[in-house]
C-alpha cells in the first residue's frame, strides 16, 4: 500500500467550538506508532455522548476535536508490534480498551481495563499525543480513543475488534458503543433472568438496546418510560411491553406507577437518559430486598445522595455500567453472531442514513428526538 508509514491528508468533520456546526476540513493523519493501527472509516453512527461532548464548554471538553466513536473501519496500515490484525481487516473500534492481559481484562467480572484505563482523554492512550493536525499544522484532539468523524483515524490495537467482513457495516457500527452498552447493561451488568420485570428510563438507542437485551434474556415485563410518546411504537420492536409517559401520571411519581404494575417494584431499573433525578426515580422503582438500579446515562454535573438509612432498609443495589460490561474482543463477535442468527434486532435501530457532508443533519435529528441512530457514510459508494 502506497500510504503506509506516511501521513495521509483526508477530510474530517472538526468540532472547533462548543455547539457550533462541524466543519469538514482537510486534516493530516500521522502514521500509526507502536501498538497502533490506522483505519479507513467506512461509517459511523451518532451517539448521544457525541452530542454531549459537542455541547459542553467545561473540561473534559477541549477544542478543536474530532468526535465520533461508533464506527466500522478497515485497517489501512499497522504500527510496530501489531500482530492481531492485518491490512484490509474489517474492525470495530471501541472506547474501552480490552488489553486481555491485566487483572480486570482477565476477570469475568469487569471490563474496566487497568493497563489502558478509560479517560475522556484528548490524546492517544499509550503515549499521550495526537495523530491529527489541521492544514496549518496545529494539533486537533482525539475523542474517547476513536475519533471516527474522519476518513482516516488512528486507534490503539487494544481498542479494535476484528469482525467478519460479511456483516453490513451500518449494523456492525451500532455495536461499537450504543447497542453493546444497552444490551450489555441488561445481559452482563444486571444479569436479567427469565421472567424478570424491567423498567427503562429513556428509550433512545441505549434504552431500546437495554430492552432488546432484557428480551433476549427472557424478561417478561419490559416497561419503557419516556416523555416522547412516539417511543412506545418503536419500543415494541425491541420487546417493550408497557409504556409510561411521565406527563400522563399527574401527581403520582413514576416509581409508584411502576410499583403498581409490578406488584411492588421492578427487578431491574435502568437510567438511560443522563439525569440524576431519574437515577433517584429508577432506584425508587426497584423492588425492596433484591431490586437493582443500573445507571447508564451520563450526567456530567450532578451528584447522587441517598441516605445510608435508606440503603440499609431497602436492600437495593445501585450500580453503574460503562459500555455494558462488554469486553469488546470476545463479546462483540458474539453479539454479531446473535444478529446473523436473527436473535438480535439491529436493523430497527437505524432510522436514518446521511452522507458525510450532511453530518450536521445527523446532529439535528438526534437532538430533535427524530432518530434512534443515524448512520453517517464516509463514501456514498458504500451505501
Ligand atoms: P437519546 O438522545 O437517543 O435518547 C434519550 C431518550 O431519553 C429520548 O428518547 C428522550 O425522549 C428520553 N428522555 C429525555 N428526558 C427524559 C425524561 N425526563 N424522562 C424520560 N425520558 C426522557 O440518547 P442515547 O444515545 O440513547 O444515550 C442515552 C444516554 O446514555 C446518554 O446520557 C449517553 O451519554 C449515555 N451513554 C452511556 C454509555 C455508557 O457506557 N454508560 C454509553 C453510551 C451512551
Ligand atoms: Zn486490560
């Protein structure tokens, strides 16, 4: 390949200022260093976390930055000491490392690698530098180890999973973050069992993927809670059996409605919006004694305070779930197998598709609550 070992000039959608429309500009992508690979991105889907880091002005916000972290790409070239993948392999990059060597990666209990611990860092994880510069030679920052809104990007090999090239990229990219996060939150974090009752606050892609995970695990009652009434019809495609619009509950707290529907509280409740008020509501909606509240949504500003008296007397569990406890290199191929065997519904998550030039439209659609996932294609010929 002609580009190996050389910088590549290509197009990237750069976020220069918080909340301003992304500009497509020419950037320079350096060759991969030791344990890194350079990827040609095929497509990305837009996750709410991209929106969050596009909008916020305080650290860990940093500009200019290349966002995008739900993607599929092809390996263009390899840095030194990379044996796991080769040029031309189709891969899914992921925000969390799966080094497969550290105490955490070797344990079944965790996906929080301690060799390359997760940070909202603007740099490459191993040497703390950037692989992107703009036309003037100034540094552009990375986003959560992926930065896929660029025709080429550099990713650490601990953050890539090789996949079968027969899987449609617009479905595979969903497993790079959102669907793995939600599905894994039900399957691996909560460990939902057959016959369970589940309540999900927020039916975006993450909440719908929790529903899909709960359905596959055999939950029989799956209650979706969302302010957008359109989400119930969509939710049914992913196993949602009941719907609550908090605006229709009058003075009654949602937790009381859930307690009535489940004879005392749901077995598992998931916060998938990113509001601390809903963390309380999810905790309150769990059954005393064994209920588990799982925090998936990200609120960058607020704190949770629950009295120790309440914790002791309720016997409930409050836990967080990052990337659904998914270990990318083993669990993503398993989830793709479920998709290919038609056990896992990925198709209905993709509600919109746009060309790279129209990336700002994907932001509008997600903000307006019109899309579940909008796939952004780098090259129209792939569609
Ligand atoms: P989304 O915007 O597609 O969906 C959010 C949903 O919440 C929408 O359907 C909206 O109508 C609903 N909603 C908003 N306010 C509500 C309220 N007060 N009550 C009930 N419903 C309400 O977002 P998404 O892509 O599904 O992401 C959801 C959250 O998950 C975000 O906070 C995102 O940052 C977070 N996230 C976490 C991880 C993780 O690893 N833990 C990974 C990816 C995303
Ligand atoms: Zn590790």
